[in-house]
């Protein structure tokens, strides 16, 4: 109900896993998940010409892909989503705690440790890549970074979690690829195009080692990179040096 948030004051903005949380002064929060093609665009005007990298998404906002418009006392916030996988919810503090409890330690936070990774791997009988994507176990790792981390660690994405012995290597690889993602401001690849608050594309796609590199030689051993599907997601790996 939009009446729950009209004329309410924004106290702050936080992130949990892949969600953006806007805290309000009435013990409610607006929780937003951008999914693959979602965007939050702020402007101090009613209309904005935006360098949108997604074909047919519309560069003048509001566009046909704009689904929610937040009118602020200073400016406007547009929520756009071409694929409409993203969502916006208004939740109370109890519901927010439930959302928090449904997610594991943040992959870039202090509670994600090699010891914790070893524990959850030891209890996982499915492919290790699915564990990396399981938000209830580790929060914040997406498909691109799971592929990249497993290559750096030299681990096959199909290897069962409890069979993984390179825990330290995997932990360091996860940290490495997420830090690279932050450094290069995300990836703007194909229809998952991402831009920052200034409309600039990310550059992480220029540093991929396996993601969408099927048919190319592995940077480490020269074997051809293979693509398969795991858990409904594109999975890219080197069949020779990832064991």
C-alpha cells in the first residue's frame, strides 16, 4: 500500500545481500531487488535523458520499462526493469529481520571466513557452484562471480561441495573477484548491461577469464573453455585445469 510510505522521511540506505534497503521514519523499509536488468535512477528533474545501455529500454525517463516512480521532496527516483524480475516491497521491522535471517553471511563481510566456508562445503552434497549461488548460505555472489571464482581457485563447478579440498583457495578467489567487481564498477555485458549513477558502463567484463568465454583458450593452460548449464544458469569453466 503506497499510503504506508507517502510523506515519510528517509533515514538511510543500506545493502543486504543483493538488496537495497531504504529505511523510513515509521519503522517501515522499502526493500528493492534489481535482479538482472533493474535500475534505480535518481534525478532532480521530472524527466531525465539517460544513457541506457539496454536495447529498447528507453533512454528518456519515465520510459516503458519504468515501473515505479518515487517522488521525493528533492528530485525523483525511477525504478526501471526491462525483464521485470526485480521487485519493490514495503516491509516492517519483523519482516526485515526475517529477510535478514534468510540470508547467509555477506561474502564481503567479516562473518564470511575460511572456517565458515569449510563448514558449509562439508555439508553440501551438490555441485559447488550451486552452493556459491545459494543466498541462504553465502549472500551476494552472482552467477558471473561464481564462475570466475571457481576458475581462480582451480575447482570444477560440478565438484560436490563436500569433496572440495581447496577451501583457502576458494575463499581467496571469492574475495578476489568481488573486489575486482567493485574496482571495475560492475559488468556491463550483453543484456545484463549495468551502468553506475553517472550512466557510465562497468568494466569488469574486460577482465573475465571464463564467463562468456566458451570456445576461447583458457588463460592458464590453453585448453578450450567450455559452457554448460548448471542449476539453470550458464556455467563456464576449463575442463583441464579446474578439477
